[in-house]
């Protein structure tokens, strides 16, 4: 699969973004050409004009689309834009080219000049119907002595315009400026349009103005100020800016974790000692101004003005303080918090500081990808081209399956799609290996040549379909076959990816739905072949888990299965003892939490989500859960007694105890008197606590005599 050039990628992303924003807003019914490509080019030309209106006037997309005048008798004016409260007019012409080679010649300049002269002479009679509604406003601006008109030419073109064209534009400007500055022109090329499209996804920089006490200042190698402020001040930052306050951090607030709950508890119980017990907050900013309030006490109270700020260390402290201040007294509000501000506009230096200062909460390798420009570009492309969410930080809520995916899910899917089966095998053994850096590291191998957003999304969709198919097969399998389906999901996914192939995966027009529809059949065949090959190559008494975890065994195993697919060999039937049969047996029931903790299956701090198990339960809780996103999430703590820290209150519960607590708070009168909580708490897409515990037990030889609850 060939990699697109940067220019072709930009053009595609721009096109996808413009169509997503304006396809339902811009009317092209007047463009009657039957060729679909010509109609598409017309839409994109007009959408580009609307996008320029949007960025020049900060109008919404609906308003910007209404300002498009492109069509017959437009006299070279594809859109108009007005500045609010100022006599400023933009006359916009755009040209689209999928190859970034849009033409704009001297004749186009002359057409715009004709339109400009008609406006100057108030000769609006020959303009089209789209333009006429704006004539009164245009006349008002042109009649103003302070009027300024800008000819904006937006071109999907990389090469600069020919000197003769620029000369013509200059002559037109000089003609209208004979008696003062009235007219100017600007030419926007592909890179300029790229920045315009990107602007829609970016937020305004944050400014902070607050009081600091007991401060000192450093000037080299960069300017920094260290001092203290109050908890109330820190809480106000979060209340006003939310997680945008952490936009340059490795991660946003992790919500309610054991560490964060302890921070809030410390602030409540011993507010006067909080400064001694907490590392404080580190802030990066582009501009920093410090004004002492008293000349006689230069290191007393001072006013801090910081621009383009981001909390790069202490995100958990800020969020915990904001939560504690809501129900705290005066002592909590006045508690002292250490604050360090560093002035740095250099992105490399800022990234180095961010990396070095993050030590208060446990940092995983995955957290550092939040600083990787590749991931930021992928997130942007997901938003602009697909209208989907791509979350990078662990702290961010996972998007719903239909609205996007996480970097973790994307990395796993791309590892499975890789030609080397050992990547999927390594991920199965330890997900941390996904984020290994260096030329041979898994991260570089899956993200090194940045895959397009559509390839990532389709890979995630295929991985999800594989997992769904394996889950659906569970009732049809027993013993070793069931263990392969549970423990070998990534190996099965790798086999399915290789069988499907990657041709067309990055082609928007490619029918990916038909590929996904064929996944369940491929999964069934892959499982049967895997079970058969494991038994033949390594014996019927070999352990499934260690076999799938072995780099030496996984390559010949996968090679044999793919060879069987390639030759079209008949899919083997499973042995009778690999299929469920009605039988009675005495089982020893084990607590699923104990199994998971003993096996260290779930990492400390992992986020779990609640899923209702019955329809009455779903109906009773859905509205209550929707009121506060924290109610349906909890954080895992490796404790055999109370392993869940509920995001809603920061307290620890058993899985069943937390579900019963939720029933009570939701005031569900029909709630059962007992519940199996481990069936309702899920670790992402990996399964419920019960299913994870069952998978562990299948690794043991006597798993037939054990079950979990």
C-alpha cells in the first residue's frame, strides 16, 4: 500500500473536512452538470469559500454557507463576508483541485475586477440571486470613508501564482488606492487552507490572572516564578477552563483515583498542612508578568498575569482541589498550594519539562504518546475527515463504539494488522510493549509511517468484529477450544487481518462493510484451525496460554493456519470434548475478584465501566447514569476486599456492593435484593470481571472443576 505524500494527504483531509461541515449546508442544485466528479468539485469550491468566510468573520458554519454566492453571473465573487462593527468587506473567490494544481490566471483577475467595478458603481442588476440579498450591506460599507475591501483568493494550489497574475492584482489594487488605502488582496494556498481547516478544531489559549504570595523569581536559563496561592484560586482555574487547562500535559485529570481521593481527603482533614503534603502545580506559559503589590515588601503578595498557560504537572492536584473546594469550609478555601510558573514558548523545551516533571501519579509509557505529534495529527484527522473522536490520554473518557476509539485500541488493532504475528503476541503478553520507542519498538512499527485515520478506524472496526464474533462463539465451545477463543483473540485477529488483506483499507470508496460482514465466518475457521494446529504441533496437553504467548511457537503456528487458508483445505471439525454437551458436574466456585487480584490481571488505576445486565436494570438506571458521567465509571485497586474506587464519590466498594449502592441512589424500587456485580463491571472491550477471571482459570489444568462468581 503506497503512502500518500504530505500534500495529497492535506488535500484529502481538507476535502473530507469541508464535505463533513458543509455538504448539508450548501446548495448546488443550480449546478446541473451530470458528472459526479464535477458536482463534487463544485461543492468543494463553495465549501472552501464558506470556510474562508468562517475564519475571517468567526461566523458559524450555517451563516458562512449562506454567504456563498458562487454560480452564474457571480462576476468572480464566490462568497462575501462582513466584519462585525467595522466597515470591512471580503470578496472571495476559490478554486478547487484534487491535485493541488488549481488554476488562476489573468482572465480570472479581470473577472474579479469587473465585479469590483460594478460594486463600486452600485451596478448590482446583473449579479445573481445569491448575491442580491447582500447589496444593501455592501453599499453601506462601500459608502463609509473608512471602508476596507479585501480580495481573498483561495486556491488548492501549492505553486505560487505566475508573476504576471500577481502584477495584474497589484495593478488593480493600485487603481482603487489612488486616493487612499481602500483595497488589498491576499492569496491563500494549500498550506493556508490547511491552517484554516485546522482552526475549527482548536481552542483559544488560556489566560490566568491571580495573586501569589511568598514568591521568588529565576531568570536563567529561562524565566520562572515560584510561590503559593490559595486552594480557592486553583479551583477557579479548573471551574473556568476544565480539562483544557491540561492541554499540553501528558494527560488530563485521571478523575477519581486512589491518589486523587487522598489529595482531596488531605485538603479536607488537614488544610493547614496541605502545602507540606502536596507537590503543588507546575504551569508552562508563553508570557509571564509579575507585579508586586508593595514596594516595601517585594516578595509579599504579587499579581501574576500568564498567557497561553497549561498545567504540565499537578493535573490530579488541580482536579482534586476543585472537587474538595465545592463542599469545603473557609479553611479549605484558604489552604496554601505551591505554584511554579515557567515561561517558555519553545515547544521542544516545553515537552522536555512536561516529561521530566510528571512523577506524582504513576506514569505509564502510554502517557508519553500524548506529546507525540503523530498522535495529535491522527486525532485531528479523525475529527476533520471522519467526524470521530480519537482519545490519547488515559484520563479521557473512552468514546462510545460508534463515535470513535482510543489510541490504545488503535495500537492493538494496528499491531494485529502487522505482517509479523509476534507484534500481536507481544501485546497479548504485555500491553506496555506497545509503547516501546526506537526503530525496533512496537510503537515505531505501527505508527512510524503515520497511517491514515480511515485505515486506523477500519482496523479498529475489524478488531471489534473479531472480538464480538469470538464472544458469540463461547457458548459453542468447551475446554481447549474455548480457551483458544478467549486467550487467542489477538492471534485470531492477526490471522483474519492477513486473510482479508489491507488493499482498499484506506480507500473511502472501498466497501468495508462487506469485509466486516465476512469476519464471523473467518473467525470460526481461524479458531478451528488454531485449535487443530496447536494440538498437532505441541500436543493435546500443551497449555494454551503459554503457547499463544511464545514468540517461538506463534510464528510456525500462524504460518500453518494461513497456509491452510491459502490452499483452501477443508476446515477441520473440533473434537467432541471441545464442544459443549449436557452434563452434570460439581464445581468449586471462586470469587472473581480474588482470581483477578491473585493473577495481577488488571493494572492498578485501570478504568472500569458499568453495563446493565438486564432490560429492567437498564431502564431503571439509564437516565440516572446519564445525569453524571462519573456514575458509570470506577477505578481498579488491587485489593481482594474492595477493589473499586467509584468516580462519583471517591470511596471504595466491592463490585456487587457498588451496584447495590447505585440502585439505592437511583431510587429503583424494583431492584433485586442481591446482584452479581462482577458481571456488570467491564475493562474496556476486554470483557467483564467475570469473563476475565474465567479466562485465567482456563489456564489451569483443573479448570473444568472451577467456576467464578
